[in-house]
């Protein structure tokens, strides 16, 4: 059974799909599918969220960042761009 057939079977008849997994385990396809779903969800999140708001809320809720003066806080916000957050979040998955 191919990967796409297995995926269709998981959607239509999960019991048979798990029986098939018991006979012939598949590891790479589900792992890659889960990783791809996680990366795509993270990418989507950073496409719809207001990055400036996220940075300000993150800095405001962190007690160590609250101790910084305005100039230091502004430098911290400038150092973190949307692309930086997206890349580090995707890599950390």
C-alpha cells in the first residue's frame, strides 16, 4: 500500500489503516507529514498575526524585559523581525 492510499484509508477507514500498520509499519511518511503540518501551521500563524503586537506583548509580559528602559526595549524589538521569529519557531519544531 502506497502512502497516498494509506492516507486515504486513514481518513475513510482508520481501523483498517491501523491493522495495515500492524502488519507493515510505516514511520517516515507519518513523521514527515507531522513535521510539514507543524511548519505550515507556524508559517500560517506568522502570516496572520501582527508581528509588532506580538513582540510588544512578549516583551511586556517578560519581567526581565519590563526592567529595560525604552531605548533598550526598542533595540530588542528591532533585533527581532517577523522572519527571525518565523525561522526560529520553524527550526525549533
